[in-house]
C-alpha cells in the first residue's frame, strides 16, 4: 500500500486500471484493496485483547464489615412537630 494514500484514493487508482479486466474483477479487486488498506491503517489493538480477563469472586469466602442501611437522620425540629 502506498504511504499517505487513503483507501478511497487507492480504489480510484485501481478503477482506471486494465480496460480488458472484467467488471466483477475490478469490483472485487477494489474491495480487497480498500479492506487491505483499512487493515493496515488499524494498528491500535482492540481493548478486549489488551486486557486480561478477571477471575470470578467468591463472596462467601470474604468477610465483610456489617452494613446498616439506615441513611436518614430526622432533624430534631421536624421530630418535635
């Protein structure tokens, strides 16, 4: 692939190629050139392949602190009403 050329530019260059080429061959060749150029331009690894999978957590083996789910504290002035 030519450096600095977009996939569309390379496809346009190929479209004006061999006059004796079958139109299907041109279409498939152009599609392949675009796909190859896009693959070459995509050098960033996927996030999924860059991360390692986390193991499962067995919560029955972990001792948690006691948790009281009472967040509301009534104001004394309201309570006195």
